[in-house]
C-alpha cells in the first residue's frame, strides 16, 4: 500500500534546498542580466540588424514608423546613452533612474547613433510629428 502523505524535504535539508534554489535562480538570471547590460535595444524592421548603435537605418525603414515609434526609438537612443529627460511623457517612459546628464550634446553617442537621431528627426519633420 502506498502512502498518501505528500513528500516533503526533511527539515534538516530545507536550508540547503533553499540555498540551492537561490543559486540556481541566480545562475539562470545572470546571462539575461549580462546580455541586457552589454547591448543597446534593437528593433524589428529597421535595417539589417535593427540596432541603432551598429548601423544607420535607411530612410525607407524609418518612414514606415509612426510618429510615436519614431519618438520612442530616438529617445531610447538618448536614454541608453544616459540622457535625463525633462518632459513628463519621456520621464514616464524612461524614468531618469540611471541618467547621467541633462545635456544631449555631451552624450557618448557613436556615429551610427548620431546619424540615426538625425535621420529620425528628418523623418519626424517630413511626417509633421510634434515634439
């Protein structure tokens, strides 16, 4: 006859099981944290990589985006470089928790990021997007 008592970890092993579970969770989460910290956001349907720090996006791809998406991509480039936002919408979206400067001209943007921001602004003007 089999026992209907649920199998549980004996009390003497619970601290060890808890530590093993925490260790496993930390090991599984580490690659995700490292991957997020090491690379900028990339986007579908923009260029070949979708990464604003790796390539300059074609105007044709940018023109397919809505004003809202253009705003987001442009401001996320600034956010990832450390810009502190003044506007309520940008503060709500990006929160300023890790910002380093209020002056966009001092941000450490590479040439691809600078070109993408310029191109996005051009397309925003073409579309009549508001600031």
